[in-house]
C-alpha cells in the first residue's frame, strides 16, 4: 500500500488526510503533439478508506506535474467537524450529515434541511414538545418548530435572544425545502456556526466545566499532601 506524499481533503473525515494509491496509474496521451500525458488513478483515505478519483496532467518528456483534479470536487471553504464528546448520538449524527452536505458539491439544499432537522432533534432530546407563541393576536401553545424553539427559552435551556437566532435556521431550512433553491454557502456557514454554538451551550460546556472542577480539586488535593 503506497502512501502518497501530499495530503488531500477527505469528504468523509472532513479534513486534510493522508491517502494511499488504491489502483494502478493509467496513462494516456492528452494532445495531438504528445507534449502532455494524463494520468488517472484512484486514491483512498488512510483514515476511512473513502475512494476518490484523481487526474493529473504532466509533461511527457519531464513528467513534471502541470495540473491536477480530484473527483468528487472539493470546496475551498470546507468545514471541519467539531469534536462533540458529550452530545447525544442522534444529534451528533445529524450534525455530521449537515457538515457532510455542506462540503459536498451541490449539497446546499440538504445542508439547510439538516440544519432544520438538527433543531428538531435537539428539541426532541430535551423533550420540548410545545412553546407559547402569538398568532393572530392570540397566545397559544404551539407544537410547530416555531413553538418548540421558543419552548427552549421558556423552559430555561437557552436565553431568549439565542432562541430567536434559531428561527433564522428554521427559515433557511423552510426556504430550501419548499422552494428547492440552494441557499448561499455563506448563509449556510453562518447557520452551522450558530448550531455549533448552541450545541456547545446545551451539551458540551457544562461537562467541560465539571472536568475543570475535577482537575482543580485534584490539583489542590495534591498540593495539600505535599505541604504536609
């Protein structure tokens, strides 16, 4: 198994990874003057074995690399997965799908839909089934996603200002699903930043705080023993 010297972005691992050559290199003439040749081969990620196809254009005489392409194409603005150690597995699964779709070519609609599903998943895990909203001049308990988002604040999980921000993700998902129009990647990137911060606030920070408290107590206990 020959490991390649350069790292490539893996769409499954969501980051630069070493790859190995997983097929023989097939060389073909590229132009009539035979000044260039094209090499085609498959590579696989050393971390997850995901296969990609690479095409390299080289000078025939010197074998110098002129250009290369990898398929499926990689976006320059790829997002790496956050490590979520204390978040529910189902939420993590939807989060990974969201990032995967963002990094895929033409994955914007699916990414927006998964952002909306992430909010639904968070509400389901926290058992937020309804929330109080105002509709047509009346105050009602609503089981819509709008109501559940407000329910996150009303139950004390999020401050109201942060809960209101989640409505932007709801709008983004609704527009993508109903109109089947891909949202701008910049908007999706902002949406992912919002959901990552919400997940941190709800599931990660408290555990990090407990870990810090444990380490402080252990350090103080060690110091006390040494002082005796």
